């Protein structure tokens, strides 16, 4: 809340972007195989594990909860990133 309050104190709206690294995640960093479709990442050449329907539903719910927490924290805009090579 301190950052959002500081921005609002200056009359400035503040935004946040929420994303999931998907195939762009690196198992050397996360300790787990990346998840997405089973198309290899062109940069790391690591092949992600395909998500199950239940995992997809869990990620959708997690995005909703994250957006709700961002609004509760005072963010004026919440952007759900869907960049290429991610999920």
C-alpha cells in the first residue's frame, strides 16, 4: 500500500502487470519443468510440460485472486499479460 499511496498522494494513478512465465520459465531458476503447451521455448530449447485442464483452471483462479489483491492494495489498473512464448 505504501507505493500506491505514494503515487496517489502525487495525484498519479498506478498500474500493475500480472503474468505467468509459462514456457519462458527456466528450470534452473524454478527447480521445476516449465508448464505451457508442449512447444519448446525457442531461446532455452527447454520443452515445457503440457498443463492439465485442472491446472489451467487453477491458474485462471490464481490470476483472479492476484488481481483482487492488487485492487485491494490500491492499484488503479491491473493488466493481465499474455505475452508470446509464455502461457
